[in-house]
C-alpha cells in the first residue's frame, strides 16, 4: 500500500537552514578569485533566513541592537568545507570558513529586532574576548563585550539609523582602537531589512605610535607634577604650623637662658634647645624648598646663602659614593629669583649630575660672579652683556652625545626610562628664562658634563634681615603685630613691649586692617606673618601702605615665601625679632 507523502512542515517566524546565504557565498567567491576588500552583499536576505513576520514589519519599526531578542535566530549549522581554488596556486585550496577566519576585520549583520544574524572574521575573539558562537545567543550581541562608554555610543548610533541610514564610530574593543561602520538596508516599501557592517582595527604608523608614547609620558609627567604640587601644599601647611611651634620653643628657651644666672648649668641646656630648634627649622625650610617651587621672577635671593641652607639636603641627594664639592665665592650679588625657585634649579642640576655618575665620582657646585662679553660664543643676541652670577654644576659622569645635549631641556625628554619624567631640567630652563638668564652646557661622551647657569644680578638687596641689633636703646614706636598663632603672637608682643614699643595686636589680615583703621595715631611698623587666614600678609601690607604711605613692613615666614619687602625667617628668637625691628625703624 502506497503511503501518501507527508505535507511540508509549516515555516515558523525563524527557520534554521544548513546552507549559507547564496549572495554571501557569491561575495566570498568574488573575494577569493579577484582579491581586494571583502564587501557585504546588498539586498534582502533569502526568505528562509529572515522571513517577515505575519503582516510584515510596521513602518515605524526602530532598530536598536540593545533591545532583547524576541526570537533568537539560530546560528547556521556546520557544513562540510567546500574547497575553492586560489588562482595561480597549483595545489593550495582554502575553505570559506578559513577565508572568514583570515579576514583582517569583523563582518556582522543585525536583524530589525536586534538579533545578531552572523558575526564573522578572524579578529572576533581578539577584539571581543570570545569566539563568535558566544555572542549569537546574546540579546546585546558583541556590544556586551565593549567598555560601557563605547557600547553606549554604538547603541546611540544604531538608534539613529532610521534617520541617518549609516554610521561610523571609533571606539575601543579588546584594548585596541577600532572603527565600526554600519549601514541600514531597506525594502522597496521602506521597511528595514537588517543592518550590515564591519569592525576594523585601526593600525598606527610609527609616527603615531611615537606620538602616543610621548602623550602617555606627558600625561604621567602631569600626574607627577600634580602629585608634587599637592605634596608641596601639604609640606607648606605642615611647615607653617611646625615653625610656629619652633618659634615658641626657641623664644621661651632664649628667655629662660637670659633669666638664669651666668653660672647656672641650665643656661647651657637652654642654649642647646635653641641650637636644635635652628637645625629643625633648617630641615623644614629644605623640605618646603624642594616640594614647593615658587615664581622665578620673585626674590631677590642671596645664592650663596641659599646653597649653604641646602648643603645638607644636597649631600643626602648625592649619597656616600659621590663627593660633593661646594665652592662659593665671596661678595656674590643677589639674583632676581625666589629662594624656592633657586632651590629647584640647584636640586635638579645636582640630581641630574648624580645620575650621570655610574658609581664613584665627583659633583662640583660653584657660585661666582662673572663678566660676559657680547662676543661670547653661543650668547643669545637679545641678552645684554655685562655682570652675571654664574652657577655651575659639573660632574665626572658618562657625559652626553650631541643629540642628547640638544634635547636635554625639552619638556618630557628623558634618557632614564621609567625612572625619569623629563620635567626637572625643563623646569630649570623655564626658571632661568623667566629670570632673564642663560644656560650653557659643555659635555662629551665619556668626559662628564658641565652646566653653567647665568643669572642677572638683582637691582635691590635680598629681603632677609640680618639678626644683629645696634646697641643703642630703641626709639619709641608703634608696631602693629599680626599673627594667627596665639602663642607666637604672645611671645612676640611680650618681647616688643619689654623693649619699649607700643604693640597693637590682630589675629588675621582682616582684623589687622580693621585695627589699623580704628587707631588714630601713627603706626611705624607692620610685623605680619605671610600665611594668614581671611587675608594674607602681602594683601594686608598692600592695603595698609595705600592707607598709610610710608608704612614700613616686616614679613615673617618659615616657607621661603616670596614677599615684597624684608623677610624674617621663622622660627625666630625674641632677639632676632628685635634686631629686625630695630634695623627697619632706624634705617
């Protein structure tokens, strides 16, 4: 008995087929026989692959690859390889799968409901972290493998396809920069069919790689500079409080020594306290100078005195295996550079000299006055000749080639690898340039290096008051004392009153200005801390000088601050305070 053939099975909304899209196969055959880039075919897919749902898609269907998949389109089942000969090759054959795996870019297609139809190409796993099969059953496709920001940009590009028709987006995939291109395909009636596209890794030229490497170095240097700035602000704040404490300790120790009988052994103990406070203050000043560079146009500064202050720090910087020779000529004039900026110049040059010495050697730091002739070789044409202060740092290290010497002051240029950031010498060059100076470098591979910095002399004296007082009794005067630390203010006020001065007190800049406004009599001298709440000492001095022309000002600071007038370094003893006040009032 013959059996009637079974009726064909009804076709559902999505039917798996073991055969590929015929147009895709033709495009691959064309790629194999003619070469060139692989181009996705246009036009609607076969009905067996992407049948339209009953009634068709509504005209306002929106494409969005991020939407959940209503019905996942299964991946085509594996098929037997169909070898395709390569023209010009006698034996070699290649399968379609092998060609797809060898593509330099990823090709993909997304259906209108957001389902991933196919994902092909060799870089799939490298760019997206998993083989293509992993993404075919995911509603978000390969977008789930991208960084959030890049995935959001692609979702927005898909959502805008109805109006734009195509998109090109550069983004990150697998830690690599890629470009994804997508194109919307429509039926004749305007309904969407699918989105076809590709994702290609962007290759960099040697120049682009070099620029990217320089950018990474520059970004790290900026982060290091920001960290240094943060450290500088922290150190400055700590030094301010630390110096206030030292001022109280030193002042009371000095008063105790004066009150004790001459033969009392405690006098020597009080003297030791004063001496150790001075050592602690020097350490605080060195830390501030290293961590907080200041403006190069400030000053003036006595270079020989500042290098004496930095001597201990410099010897720790060079270490035990390197000899540091410091030669300071007498009578060197001050220079128009702040103490902090000069410290930056010296510390960076000495550190660079140290790094140039493999094991044992010598670094020589020399400061002397020099007379420059206009005909000096390499002297800038626009820079005047004449008297300069020459600061020289020489080493017995490995020296430099001409190529390195030509770039040593370039920002972010370094020969130290990860240990260097290329900021130190660039900072030196900027400070010297701003001060109106010049830098000369002599070096040869194997013969060491000598860096000579020329600073113009300042046209006014250093803003540091020497702690020596005349023996004659002081003349009557009124002193406005502005200091936010109560114990320091009490100590200073007591010393001034004991010496015969009338003292007006205030604990911040605003209060100091108000105290001066309400006082009807003359004020002979303002003694103010630089770092004050509400209004700093410089602003207070400017306001009071405008209201009281001729007012003399003595600044006090423990952080090598740049101030427009004489500076009394903190911590100070009552004797040093009185000496400074006498010199200003009697000068």
